[in-house]
């Protein structure tokens, strides 16, 4: 459903790898804004964190997994960081998936210092011993309408490289779906042309779970990013609907 280079994690998940190898429980905290909370999903069970728990359990049937949804709609990164102690640190996570960027764009915030601010947040998460995956914004008309979106994507990517944490390239994956004809905008987004829907949240969970499993198979000392993820292919896009008007 996307080029292999977009589907693999480009940095190790050393802590999660060690936990799984030792057959110890794995706690994953998903923190973010409305994409994590699940705006656009038809039920709590079809949010991406809920579907991620299902997909990981299917791929790692012997593992004891917890996936916690700590998304709050409308938040930007400073607001999420303000919740770290309560919503992340208190859960003693082994892996944190931090979804970032969208609301800062939508609010036309000054992003000149975004990269360094994101790095500080990542360092806080790493300091508690957790692995970190950063998820960038969704590909959507209301995102690409903002002149800063490419700069934002670049700053997020630069921060992950500097901190040596994986970037899950949600934007590029969804852009590929749209431009390759795998799915059109009305099939992968809610009528507001911003939030994802059950199909795209489900595909996101399939691809992310595959990437996590692949990244945790190799010992941390010999981790490479050469192999693409394996697992169930994402389902076909639903039949296209008439494109909704932008709100």
C-alpha cells in the first residue's frame, strides 16, 4: 500500500526489543491530538490505538501488550507535553507514539523553533527509558492548504534524525494512497476533509504494527532498517463517495 521505504522505521526500538525478547509485558502509550483520540472514527474500537492493539496482538500472540490512548483533540505539542507526567510517565511506558504537527499548522503558529521544541519533548520521553516513535501530520486538504506544511514536515524529520528516533511517515503514506489511486480523499478522510476515518485508521494501525514488529525482531546491537515490514496487507479502500465540500 506504499513504497517500502515509507513503511519501515528508520531507527531502533531497543527497549521494546529487549522487553519482547525477555517475554516481559509491553506498555505502549499513544499521545497526540484528535488523530490519536479518534475524531472521525465510528467508535472507540476503530481509533488507530485500538486497532493497533488488535494488530499487534495478532502478530505477537505470546506477548502481554497494553496500548493506551492518550489523545486529546485540538492540542498542540506544548499542551501534550504538559500532560506527559500524568498521561505518559505515570503509565511506565516501554514505547511512546507521539503524533505531532497538525494543530500547529492549522493555527498558523510560528514554527521557527518547532524543531528544537520537539527535540526537547523527545528527550523528556527518552529520559524515562521509553522508545519513541514520532508520527507526522495526515495528508489532507486542510493540511496542505497551509504554506508552512512542507517546512513543518522537514522540521519533524530533522528532529527525529537528531534524536535518533523513528519517524512514522503518515503524511507520505497517505499522499501515496491518494496519488497512486489506492484511495481518494473521500475514501480515506471524514467529510470534514481533515480527520481520518475507520478505513484509514485501520490501515494506519496495520502498517504501524508491521513496522513495530519488524523493528523489534532484530537485536538492538544489530538493528538495520533494510527490511520492510511483513504482515497482513491493508484492506482495499472503500468505494469512492462524492467529495464533500470543505467546511
